[in-house]
C-alpha cells in the first residue's frame, strides 16, 4: 500500500476537514478556497469613482445592441480593444479602451433612485436602524493616509456618509473644482496672527467643554476642526488650484465643470488622496434620451479619455482604480417620449487601472439588454472588487459604537477576479 495514499484527498473530504479550520479563522470555506493558490498582488493605491446619478443607460453607453429594436439612435463604434464596441458618444474614450474593462451583467435589485443609490454606494440595502458607510469611507478607514490632503474627497456633489466609521472617514466636499474654499482661509480683515490666536482659543474652549460634556458629537466636531486647520496650513492645499494649469490641458479635458473635476481628481490622486468621487447627474432620461446622451457624451468623453490617457502615460494608472457607475440602467424598450425608464435587473459599468486587465468585457446581457445572460455580478461584488484591488479585506468584521457587529461589505460578496491581470 502506498504510504502517501492519504495525500490524495477527495474534494469532499478536504472540505469536511477544512471547514472547522475555516470556522476557527473566521473565514467562510468558499472564501478560504478562493484564497488558496491566489497570486493576486494588489496594485491600486487610490480610487477615482465617477458617480453618474439618475440611472445612466447601459444600452446607450457600454452595451449597445446594434440591429435590435431596442438599440435606439446611437450607433456603436469600434474601440482600441479588439471586438469591443461602445456608444458613438465616446469617440475619444474608444481609443483608450485597451486600458478599460466593461462589466455588462450587473444584476441590480432596486429601481428606486434613493434605495438604489444607497445600495450601489454602500453594498447594503437601506435600513432605518443603521447608516452603512460608503465605499470611499471603507477604503480610507482601512488604508493609511499618505498625504496631508483629506483621504476622501467628493467633487461636485455629496458623497455617502461614513456612518459608524466616524468623522475621520467622511468625505471632504469640493463644490466647484478649482474654486477657493472659504472655510480654509481667514476672513478678509483678519490677519494670520489674529486668526491663529482665535483658533487656539477655540481649541481650548472646545477641549474644556468636551471634557465636561463628553458628547460624541462634540468629539466629531473637534476632529473636523483639527483636520480643517491642518489642511489650512498644508502646502498640499495647492493641489486644489487649477488656475496654474496649462490652458491646453484644461481645453483637452474640457472647459466644463466635469472636465475640471476629472483633471482635479488626477491631481489629487497624484498627491496621495486615497478616494475621489466625481459626481454628475442628469441621467434620469424618461424623455428625449438620445440627444441628451449626445450632450452628456460631449462633456464626459474628453474628460475620461484625457484622464485615463494621462494616468497611463505617467505610469500612475496601474496604481489608480478608475470606475464609472450609476444606480441602475434604463429600460431596453423606448417609451412614447423617446426616453427610457428605470431598469435595475441588468446594467453595466466601466473599470480601468488599478491592476485591471484592459480590453475585456466581463459578463453579457441577453439580446435586448434586459437580463444578465452570462456571469451575473451582484452589486456587492463591485464593492468587493474595489477592496480587492486595494488589498482591503472586504469580509472584515467591524463593531459599531453601539456594539453591533457588521461586515465592511455585505456578506456573501465576492470580487470579480476576472477583472484583474
């Protein structure tokens, strides 16, 4: 009898023996098996999330259906990635598709704007008993700061709250990209010396009041004040200034708010910001969708193409995960107003950089873009993928200030590992 015959175990026996070990490690068996033999080395250090509020049509962007009645007026165009077509509204981005990957089989669950936005940005369904942190807050909570700038910055709109992760994981809000923040400078007529004395006095008063009252809200306010003062004094604050940028660069990205936001996002990740969210709305197109998408494309296309091209040219793309996402897609059927309505059952998103293998499509929708046909991807899987790209443990358990156990990403989520090279 072969002395080593016991070495060759069946899968069933392996699972039975390892299930106890996995339980002791606090890791589900399926996840343990996924980790065994994994050679993934996280490459991303930062994330730029383009949030397209309103429900951006997948059929008129990343998943065109030429020749089908649902295809609409926008024609597909070839890209720099063999066999991949995208909408005609992205002619410049099409030349960068060898850096990009498309997921065409997101299986959403919510067709309501508010609930879908919450789920797409937190991985959890809304629950009145708790505020789940957005993915940006999760990333900064699990990553060391590498800059004097805030680790999490939201441009042109508010980001999800940090929830139980606290004030240090909240996003710093930038309204107009390139605009001077009035809260990070002393008011006119207040000298630097006088202003510093006022800040010192305020800090002493807050510390005394916090000791006597001890309310969590006061501690959060103190954290916010300390961070604002630190940023006010930092040379890194110059990263927000776009006035000194080459006018040709501004023109290339587009002399629009979105173009300037994309340029600012590049400057911020180059300065060590961990997570930048750029917000753009206007995609709730129940009427006149085709001309509206042409207008949107005219703004988005140069900004996205320039961002990805510049990051690739500088070598920074490999360290920066770029993601464009919306709360759901839109109906394949075109309504009487030449628009499309809410459609959550199947939609798409775009990834680039951060270790993503470009020039590929993950999953597929059916002939009309109604349902996932191949490789359905759950919403929470997108969050797990972002964490995976940065080496963050997406299944990590946390305890809220009220003692409630939580997972950073909804339990059961799995990263879309095919995305990564």
